[in-house]
């Protein structure tokens, strides 16, 4: 029997009033394992109201008490993160080791948020004017919304909610309806850690729930990760309704392989970054740019490694799991068909992979395509699957132009043993996150995650100090305690003396 996946408010499950649901599947078997509630407007407002009600008390809770709860949450998460990884694998399909890595990277943001007292320190100037002091403080926004994607059901929400909660906000998380159970597990963990009711809430649903978060006056900010068209919609709608919005969009990440690079290292990196999590990562490398005469050797080395990857059930001995849904699997396969029709060379074909799993799983094996041209749809579109395209160029300048002319600017990498070339690349490339001999340059939690161009709408990246500033507002206070010498009427504009 499939389970019912509900909303969460006031530290307990909330079924809601809507009878509309969506199926949740195990991608490795095709089996429907649950039905997730899809919120009505009334349900969404009920969950939001819980966050509104909880905000004043949480805002006024001391930093000492807030951080104690954060530390409790961190310890519980660290002790039980394998449970969460298993839930992720059961609904997303990624292999257990990858799911555990996702949770661990999310935990780094929790650990960063445990140091929030230092990050919220303001400034103080004594006697700025005669017997007048000036100081600054940062205060929480209020109830905030987080809309997260299917590909990282734990890590991406943890980019946002630990910092939002640590800084005194209350949270409404809207997870993907494709893999929603991780959100409820996290909510239960927060309750166990001692978080007061209403501070962390989960709103399950589709566009109805999203639109209520974007338009409801009680929600003060929205954090989003997903495709570029939806990111733009979220940004435009949220800002039109007076909210702060950080909307992280799509990607087409390039890795530039220079002729002096260690080709074995580069080939390993292309396989890991191209096919890890079945390519369902916004930081996956999907375009390998081979510079100069190395292309034939590089393609051969990548192909040799790609053919050894074992595709199968993520709970068993597999290197790569299925795609998240059958519809997505078929869409990715259609891009391979289009690339072949456009004249690209299919070097490793994953369309007929013999996966070690149920016949009804959503399987697509690692696919390597050579001689890809910039005008082909397999290059222009974000495929979000285990498809690595190789583009051949003659020079560094041609490679740089290819990267910089792309509408996306999320992540990129360069492989070289030339420090000067690497330093020039990091300076000239128009991309938000850069790896040098590192294929997936996801920053540590104390730096900020975010791209450029069509990969980000808004001017604030996720986590790090930018995250702290996003979830707080600055306030400057000018203070003078009563002194008879300052009495009397004075209608002129105040001047420092």
C-alpha cells in the first residue's frame, strides 16, 4: 500500500482540506510508493498562518537558545543521516553514497549557521556627535518561503532554512512533489531538536502552493532553485509582490581541457561530473570543451571509463541510478536522438543500457557524444541527464568565447597544469563558480553558491554571508540619552557637533 505524504505545521502532520494528490514513485522499480497532498489555497494559507503566528516569539528568542537548538539539530542529523539518505534514494533514485554525500554537504550549512551569533554582530560608534551614539543591528524578515527542486531534496533546502531559522525567521518549505518525504523527515528532526511549533513548516503542492507563497503578503522572502523559466517567473512574481527573491536557475556547465592537462585526471573528472547522480545536478558538467590536438585521446579515455559504470538500483551495488521519472527519462533520450540526427557521433549510447534493476525502472545509461556543434539542441538546452557532449575547439580563446557566449553562467572548470592559464581563466570567464582541476566547484558553506547570467535572478547567492544578509534587514540606531544641555527648540536639520 502506498503512503500518504502530508503537510507539516506546528510540529505535527497536517492533512489539509484538498483531496488532490500526486503519485510518488520509486524510480528504480517504477512502483508508486506514495501519494503526496497537493495543497489548495486554503491549505497553503493555513500553513503560512502557522509561520506567521510563531514569528514574534522566535524573533525574540535569544541567540543562545537558537544556537542550542541548531546544535541539537546538527547532532541528530549527523547521527541519523543514513536514514535520510535512504529516503532520498527511494524517491529520487540516486545511489546511497551519493545521497549520503548530499546530506553531508547540507549539514555543512547547518554547522555554518551554528556560528550565527558572530555573523549577526553589528557595529557601534560611541560619541559620533556630542553624547550621541550610533549603532547597527540586523533583524529577521519574518516568515520566509523556500521552494526546492527534486534533484537535491535535502541539500538544497538546507542551503536556506538553517540560516533563515538561525537569524530568527520562520520557514515554509515547499519541496518538489516528485520526492517530498525528505522534507517531513527534516521537519520531525527539527521538532525533536526542540524547535518551537510553527518555526519550520512544510507545504506540499504544485503551482497553487508556489503562487500562494509568491503572492501572500505574510511571506517576506522566497528562495528558489530550479529551471531558468520557472526561476524567472518566481523572481518576477515575488518581487512584484514586494518580496526579496533569490531564484537560482538552470545551467550548462562547461569544462575546458587544455592541451597540457593530465588527460587521465580530466577523463576521471568528466565521468564523475557528467554521470554522477545520473546527471541530475545543476553543477553537472554537460559540455566538455577539448582544446587543440587532445580531443581523440580524451574522448577515448572518457569512453573507456564510461563503459565501466554500473547502472542500477541505488540501494544495491550500482554506480549510477535511474532518472527521477519515466517522462524525464524519455525526454533526455529524445535529446540523444536529436543529437544523432543532427550529425553528432554517439560514442557511448545509454539508451539501451542493461541496468541491474527492475525492468520498469527509469533507466538511461551514461552517454558520450562527440563532434557536438553549438547550434545543436543537445548543446543549447539544459538536458539534466547522464549525457556528456564533447565540443572541439582550436584555442583557449575559442573555448573562452564558447563559455562566455552561453546564456547560462552557473559553474565551469578548467583542467591545466599551467598556472598562468588557470589564473587568466578565473579572471576572464563569466561564470559564478569556477573550478581549477576541480570538476564540480560547489563552494563550502562559508562561501556563497550562485551563478551569473540566466542562472540567477536576484543579486543574492545562497548560504554563506550573502545568505545571512538575505534573511536579515539592517537597522541603524542613533541614540542620545536625556541631557538638559540638549534641550530647547531647534527646527534646523540635525548636524553633527
